[in-house]
RNA sequence: GUGGCUGUAGCUCAAUUGGUUAGAGCACCGGACUGUGGCUCCGGGGGUUGCGGGUUCAAUUCCCGUCAGCCACCCCA
């Protein structure tokens, strides 16, 4: 058995590359519809760029090495730090808000599993320099429109939205202390995947005050019902202010035509520590796959990384889970057949003529193949047929001498005899 | 990083309680049907059974290790 690709890395044979290109072309098209401009950065970055944001513990999950100039470097695990740096360098010169997207290949040194490899392509869409909730709505609409563009519906995919400011407000309202927040966040984040008593057990550990623990339990009961949450906290101006923002967000999403894809779910937290406001995730409705997409607002990140204080928000959508989902729903389009014309001759000495005709067809921008070695006509047709070619231009010795060829459509076997010049001019 | 399951041709699989030159279909290459493909028929290439040890007269089969894949955990893109 020959050596395969490294664990978690993929070889893209033509069929798989066609799928990858299809996904990426949809990404680009949808991003373009929303007026986003494409950018890119280096796949290799100083390790420091990622340490700054996420701390030293992240290093274990990165592809890192020391280069020949003694620099500590890493293959990029995400695009946001690169984006932050690029924007920060020219922040003053750019019109705000900045609407950019990118399709980087990202790397992560972790054991692979379903929907998760060591390398993937990810659509990144970001808006920088706009604090209004309309920007949050616009961003999520892009992600949902990608789902629509690949043929998925609001019955297939759900967007769950939350807000860390709202979650922080309700937790502090019931008495959870600031230092206890991270652990409570982590516990709440898992409620979808763990039994309720496991979550409560974690809350028990994280929160010292018994009254506050009961408050957390109450919140969990209304985590997906914004009205019930509002009723529960109607006497807290701080919470009600955040709920007003959330309602505005949901109204904007309705206005953008994607409201029926969206569910409020306060338990969506997202692992990344830098999110500061609205966060969202896209899941398949059957819960069969991992998250398709995740993102949110990270208003403090640019000042952390680039020293420029600009509000920002963005999302990432990987190709791996999306491809798995589309394959399982039979939504991957059949790959385009490559070659349009096959030039064949009924006389093996006519290879130069075949080449000449092929060249003239190619000058007309057609894709053309022919047998590179002498073969019987039967063999040439057999090859053309199994290669999926649509038409054969057949050169018959006597006919070709008079400037005529036969164009055969392989699908139905029909043939028509035409003057070569006229045929080429008709293309 | 931890645990479970799996590993025979490019793919899907087979090989009686461990038994002699490890088979088939599909795919690929070629031939026939006397120079127009798809159908049919015939032939061919391709495996040190993931790799390395061990038990045995004998290992694809049993045991151990290792690597890889899948699944879950951790963590998250």
C-alpha cells in the first residue's frame, strides 16, 4: 500500500476538487452579492500573533516550528488575527465599515474526526468599524444566504443566535459573580449536548452562592424563549435593554428575508474567548453534523492585536461539514464534463489532420481531445465515449480532402455531415 | 492527549475449526464481433493480506506492538 497524505490532510482528485471549487464559487458569489471584497494573507504567521490573542495553551493545537531564521512560526489556524493586523495597519485610511471576506486554508494540529480535519478551507466574512446591530444582522444574512445558494432550506438548517452581553446581564442579575462567569459560560455552552443534571452539576461547582445557582437553573428553562426570558427579568433595566437589542436584531433578520431560519438560543456561547456580543451558529436541523458555521461580534480584538479600537464582527464557515451535509442531502451538483469535442479519423495516417482540426476548435475556445497514438476508429470512439465527451468530429479520408467532416453526437448517435469551415464559423 | 472498533487488488467484498500457487465483481489495459462507441464474449496487468514481532509443522485467520482509518472524549474552526 502506498503512502497516503498526512493524517488529517486531503488529496483532491479531480472529482473532489470539482466539489471544493463548487463550494468556494458559491461562497464568493454570495459574498459578492453583499458587497464584500476578497483579501488574503500569508498561510504562515509569527507564532506570537496567535499567542497574543489566545494565550500560550493554544500552541499545542497549532502547527508550529522554528524557521531557518530562528523565528517561531505557525501555520494559520484562523484568519481573524491576520485580518486584524492588516486592517490595523491601514485603519485610518479605509472607509468604514470595512466589508471583507477571504477563503483561506487553515491548519490545526488535532486528532481528526468526522467533520474535522487538520486542514480545511473556510469562508471568513467580516465587518469592521460598525457597532450597530444592523451589521450583526447583515453578517448572519450572508451565512444563511450561502445555505440557500447551495440548495438548503430553513427546514434543513437552523441558525441559533444569542448575545454574550445579554447572557452576562442575566447571570449577573441572578447573582453569578464575574470570576465565575467563564465556567458558567462553558457549562451553558454544552447544554445542547449534555443532560441537564450534568450541566447543573457543573454550575454547582462553578457558582458558590446557592441562590445564584437556582437563578442559573431558571435561566436555562427559558433559554430558547425570548418572551419568557423578558417576563422573568422584566424588573431589570439592564437585562431589558439587552433584550430590546435582541428584538431589534431579530426584526432586522426578518426584514432581510432570513427570519424563518433563526432561533433564539441563549445557550449558544461559542468557545472563542474574544466574542463580546451577538454570537451565532448554523446547524443542520437533524443534529447529525457539527456546526456548519459560527461567528459573532468581537469588538475588543482589534485593539488587542493591532492597537486600533474598532468594533468588529465576523464568521467562519468550513468546507468539510458543509460538503458532508450536501452529500448526505444529495445536493452536490454532478461535476461538469470536461471535454466538449473529440476529433477522430478513420485513417491512422491522418493524425496531423486531426491535430489541425483540434487546434482550430481550440482557437474557438472549445475543449478538445484526440487519441495521441494511432488507434482504430472503434477504439477512438470507445475512448471518447467512456471519457464522457459529448461530440466527436470525425474525419473521413475522402470527405476531409473535400473540406467536410462528420459531427457525431454521442448521446443519441446522430450524425451530420458539414463543411469544416462553416462548422467552425458557427461556433 | 485518552478510550473503543476496524485494517485482504484502485473500489466493494470472499477465503471451510489456523492447512498447501489468497479469489470474485466493478474499474483499468488489450483483443474479438473483419475499421462508428455504449451491449456481449475473451485475455491481461495489479496483493510480501497496513507494517514489525511472537505462538505453531503451518498464520489472512490466534497474541503483542506500531501505523492508519472510523467513532466518542478533550477542545474548538
